[in-house]
C-alpha cells in the first residue's frame, strides 16, 4: 500500500512543497476569512460579517488542514504537522455524547451538503492515522458514523461513503460496510430516477 509515509520527495517536488509551507499553505491565515479563525474544534466560531452558507467555512478550512497534514508528513515538518494534528485531535478527542464529531450546525440541520465538510476533514484524519497509526482516530470516526442516524444518500453527503470504507478497511466492522453500501445504493437509485427517467 502506498501512503504518504513511504514517499520521500526530492528535487523540484521537494522545493515546490517547501514553497507551499513557506507560502500559502503555511500562512493561510493571511488570506483572510475563513482561514484567519478557528472553525474545526471550536463550538462557537466567529463568523464575522459572513452571511453565506454556514457549512462552507468548515469545508474550506478542512481543505487547508488536509493539505497541511500531507505536506507536513511529506516534508517531515514537525511544526506544521503538529499544527494540523492539534486541530484534528481537538475534534477527535471531544465528540458529543453520541459520538458526533464536528460542527454543531452540520448536526442540527440536514440538507444535501451538511455532512460534506466531514468528508474533507476526515480525509485529513485518515492521512494522520496512516502516519501515526493512532487507532483512536479511526474508532472516533467509526462511532461518529454508526451512532447517529443520518441519510448519507443525498448529493455530496454520499461522499461520506469514501471515509466509511477507509475506516472499514481498518476495523472490518460490517455495520459500517452496510451503511456505506446502503447509502451508495440509495443515492444511485435517486440519481437514476432523477436524471434518467423518461
């Protein structure tokens, strides 16, 4: 299995990744909202004057966390890896009583996109797990999916199947596999009806 752990960039690629860390990836807060404040791991984020879709800042900041983890691993940069890990563990180590991880708004409101930011954030979590092999990351994500009923078959929410299968590959929990396949099958039926009906 190829993971970030067993890839060691050299030459122009290493220079490019170093430029990422000393440039935008390592100094993302300078680009402004939403990167200039904490969203993941913060129950009461400061939205400032933002009046857009409430889950969007979580999606965007999760992309940054995912990139930070991967570049930190590839360059063996402990400072940036710790920065991303601290955010990840602030979420993983502080679930709701039912096991839910992440923003309360995405838990309380249900539409076709409210669980999409989790996919992006959990990609970072899986990358960190592949690096440090901390099973607590996997177990927390597994509990998040299995303890809270949610319809993952809608639009971007169905992409959670990717993470479910990543976790299943480690735990072999059949309930998680069943949730993944039923979510995917349900979305496929909806798509067929919606887009291919006469």
